[in-house]
C-alpha cells in the first residue's frame, strides 16, 4: 500500500490504502479473478507513477 500511494509523502500510505481498498472492492464484484486483476492494475500503477499516486497528484 505504501508503494502504491507513494513513499515520499506523508499522505502516500493513506492514499494507497484507500486506492487498494476501493480497487479490490470494485474488482471483487466484477470478476472471479479479482486477485489477478488487482495485481495487474497495481503493477501498471507502480510502473506508470514511480512516486506513487500521491506523488503523481502532487506534481
């Protein structure tokens, strides 16, 4: 969750936890393979935003 939200900011872990919880809830309702989808989306977000979601929002 910290890597998803961002290590450089204080709000990064909070943003990461909210994003992880919301994303897992949406994917859990949408498909039986929600863990694979969650992993793919998290991998794409980490590769697209190396500073995390909070770092990307800060820019």
